[in-house]
């Protein structure tokens, strides 16, 4: 069907010699060599010619059936492995990164709180608070290294990690300076502590929040990707099954045979694959949905609550350390207020709202109980804080400090209870998330390989089934 | 107030032998005008005001030290140890303690020692001396932290019940404007604005050497006001508290600090690597302030101040100064003197 390409370059020949040089498969007109489009037209015409006879028709049907089921299997394998890899990402990567980012965020906030608490306790600082601070800084550095090696170099996260890596040593340097001045009994120590807190709240925590938001966003996106319904596979399944049924019906009409074993096998294999796909994906979606709604959504609120409680505690300590050094005008009332007391109230407001949302999401159960405990401790914290402020305003600074840092009657104790309840809830919800996400992933495991095998079985069945009919014509 | 009171007041003036040159003549004119206006416009003063207090009041005779139309150095009331209305009210309280507005962040003046958690400083010593004079107990004080902006309102009861104070002893500069709002004691300390820079800096003081330099001062402070009117091309760095300026300077975020000389002493005591650049700007004076009507209280404070500075080198003023301020602010021998 190919026409020699050197025809045009050949010297003009006598009309009589032209047919001798044309291809043995003679075209419709020997003078005009056929073009490529004409070759395609020729192909369809051949097909049309073949469709005119029953064996030809059967061959076409067999080829179409084999092609359809193989396509169904291939597309299913492709879509399912995409969902599976997304679910795998959720379980093994993005979930870990998001938890790490939450860890960085809360370690930093906790370090700031521990530094302020230790400072207020006086010099030398209580060993426990110093250790808490050291642990927090170590944890933050370690998690930052992990995050840097695991995160794809996509803008927001990378930038945040870079800035955190730059800012952390600056912060710890300021804290060391604050400590050394504090040990000499100089008020400059408190000024350094305030400056360190400013760097923490204005530089580090916002970057940690960006990192956390980016990573939880990626987690949600991966989860969303894993939950997407495989529409192409479903459509191809319906099409393949439809054509299989039609072919069997046609077979039945022409031969009066009820079953064609090959075609029945092909239909069964396709049906099994469709059901497996449907059930597996539905169950996976259900699990992944639970991971998101019963795990991740609560984790977000609980993490928010944790960060706000830490901020509130740092500010409460700083109110006692700064001694009215920083006064800000309230933008609404125009009244001068202590900056740290104001920031404390803001953080407590956020904490209260986050706890309320977390309680609603928990909807009873052990986590609901823990969040309830956190809310009770929150109320106690607020009322004790009021007492401490009253003591301070009345000029009894020592009593105020005691109410903030010492013993079971202190705001520090209430804060500790909020923390404990939140940590328990976070652990619980993290486990919930992991359980659901892993279950979701397992629903999809084996499906891609299964799709390939079943599609091959179905294709073989179709080809054999049609082949058997064809053999009757020989 | 009656005409007799005013006459007595005039007599008081003469008895103190205050007439000197034009200042005396001016004072007399002022006294006449005052007498006239007071007789014509009876003021609603609180009842039961001790006549003795008024006898001790006098119109200042000292020539104003700053080009302002009032005397910054001397109080409007004379020292007295009599318990007037204000003191009687304080003593009759459920908790008979003096409520004093102080600062907790000015090293050497009024600050909370982070190690002992106690208040310390020159101002705190003075507060204790006042409490000892009134109650015989230096600890009969409720300290209340007040900010620069709250001082006048806290005295006049506008900061609410929990925020009001009897006295403010908080590096408070005496000014004619403030004298209209509160009653000041005699001046107990002399200061002025001062530029501070790291040793070896090219900055030579409040002058053109500040051009393109970052100069730090506290928001709303008199140093900030001064830099706003004339900055010599300096870039202003504003922080909540003058102590924060030292942090900025140490971290290389500012090239110089501008603050009160007396507070500069506190900064220099915490960082030996900074020094004064150039001379101190025109003088200002610190005074103890009370509500305008509490004349007996300020008369009592003035008595404390008089006793406080008596004794030359061994006066309590000098002892307190040596303990808290001499290191960063050497060379003073006593409180500023009137006249």
C-alpha cells in the first residue's frame, strides 16, 4: 500500500511504462498515485468489506471486546493506583509532615511559655522549667531538620522552614542574654525577655503557622485526591459490560446457544472488577472521610486551642515580668492597657472559642470528656487570673506571683490541666486519624494488580469465546 | 477663702523676707491680683481646710529657673508636720496605708528587683521616708504601678477606685502645665535630656553628628518630643520603654539613645560600654505630686524633703543617691536649691 517515494524524482517516463512501475497492489487509478488519506479510506473500506461477512464481523467484535476490557482494566489500574498513592501519601507522608509542623508550632510556643515562667520564678530558674525550655528547643530543631528533608521544595513550606531555621538561634540567643542579666538582678533581663517574646510572636510563630497551614492543606488535598471517584474506570466498565452483553445476546440470537463460556468468563471478570472497584473505593472514601472529619478537623481545633493556651500563659507570665513597661491604647475604648494583659485576654478568648468548636466536633466520647475537662480548667484559670491581677493592683506583688506560679491554687496549675487534657485529646485524635487513614488505604490495596489480572482474564475470555465461534466457519 | 486669709498670706510673704528685686515686685503684683480675684470670686473649696495650712502657703518668690511663667523648684505649700484633712482621711481608712504611684522599671529609681521581687530605688526610699513620717512605719505603703500617661489621672481619681493614688513618686518632671493639674512638692532632683552612645561612637551629642543615625527613645517621652521638633537628620527609633532602647542599642538596631539624664544613669549602670555624648540639655526637676486639694499632704512631703536633705554629706538624700544613682550619675551633692 505504500507508494515508492522516488516516483516524483524519477525522470518523466513514457505513459506506456507507468503501469509497470506502479505497486503490485494496484490502486483504483494507475495514473494518479494514492495519497495517505486514501490509504486510510482504503483501510475502512477493507473493514467494511470484512463486515459484510460473519467471520469478519466476529473478528471485529472480538477485537473490540478485548480492547474494551483491557482498556477498562488499564484505566482502573491507573486510577486506583493514583488513589492508592494519594492514600499512601496521607498515611505515610503528609500526615507525618502535618503532625511535625504542629509539633514545631507548639514546641516554639511552649519554649516561649517555659522561658517566661522560668523568668518569673526568679534566679536561679527552677530546673524543671529550664529543662522544659531546652526540650522544646531541641524538639523544634529536630523537627525542623526532618521537615526540611521531607518537604518538597514548594514555596511556602520551604520559605517558612528557612526563616524558622534563621530565627531560632536568634531567639535562643536573646533568651540566654535575658537570663544572664536576670541573674545579675538587672531589669535589662526583663527587657530582653520581652524582646525575645516579640521575635517569637511576630517572626517565628507566624512562620510556624504558615508551615502548619501549608502541611495540613497538603494533607487535606492528598486526602481529597484519594477520595476522588474513578469516573473513567466506571464509565469504561459500564461500556465494556454493555458490549459484552450485546455480544452474547447477538450470539444467542444467531446460534441459539444460551452460553458462550468465554464471553461469560469475560463478563464475570469485568463484573467482579467493577464491584471490587465500587466497594473498595466506597469503603476507602468512607474511611478517609472519617479520617478528615473525625480526626483531622478535631486535630486542627485542638492544636489551635493548644497554641492559644500557650500564648495566653506566656502573656500572663509576661504581665508579671514586664510590670507595666509596655502600655498600649485599646483601639476600641481608647483606654491605656497593659499590652501583655491585653494579649492574654485575646489569647484566652481564642482558646475558649477553639475549645467550644473542639467540643462540638468531639460530640461526646473520651475526647469530648477531655475537652470538657479543659473547659472547666479554663474557667478556673480565668477566675484565678482575676484574683492574681487584683492582688497585683492592690500592691501585693508577691501574692500575685504566687497565684500565678505556685502550687495547686495557681493559674499555672489550671494551665497545666488545660494542657494535659488537650494533649490527651490530641493523642486520641491522632490515633483516630491514623487508624481511619490506614484503613482507607488498605481498602485500595491490591486493587490495581487485581484490575490488571481480571482485565487480562476478561480479554482472554472474550478472545477465546469469539475464537470458538470463528472456528465454526473453518 | 476670706480677705483675712489673703492678708495673712501676704504677711507670710513678708515674714519670709522674699522680696528681692523685680521678682519681688512682680510677686507683689501677682499677690495683689490674686487677693482681688479671690475676694471677688469665692471659690468652693472643700470645707474644714486647716487655716494653719493656708498660713503656711505662700506665693513663690524665687525667680523662675526656666523661661516659663511659674516656679519649678519650689512648692506652693511650705513644710508642715500637721495632720490636715487629707492625712486624716488616709489614717481613717480600713487599711491605713499611703497609696503611692510608682514605676517598676526604672533601674535605680523605682524597679522590682528580679531576685528579691522587692521594689528598690531612690524614689522608693523617698516613699518609705514619707510613710515613716506619717505613720511611723516605712512599710505602710500600697505601691501601685502607674504609667507616664496615667500619673495625673491616677491622682485625680480618674483611673477608677483601683487605680487612684495619694501620691505619685515616679521621676515626674515639674512643669507649669502639670502644676495646673496637680500639686507638686519642692523639687527633689535635677535632670535634663541626655544623648547616650556606645564608647568610641562618632556621635558628639544632641547636634548634627546625629545625622542619618538611628536614635532610640520611648514613645511619648520628652526625648521623643524633642527629637520630633528637631532631629538633626536622625532616624527615630521608638520603643515602649526607655529600657528597650538599651536592648536595641546592644543588638545594633540603634546608634544612640536619648532619655532623661537621671534615667541614663540607670542604663549606664547596666551596660558599662555606653557613655554620655555631649552635655545635658536644659534642666528639669522631679517632684512628688498629689491631688490639688491635698495641701497638707504635700506640706508633709516637703517636711520630709527638708529633713531628707539636711545633714550635708550624711543626709538621707545623699545616702540614697550614693546607693542607687552615684555610679551612673556622679558628682551630685544634694537636691536642687531654690533661689
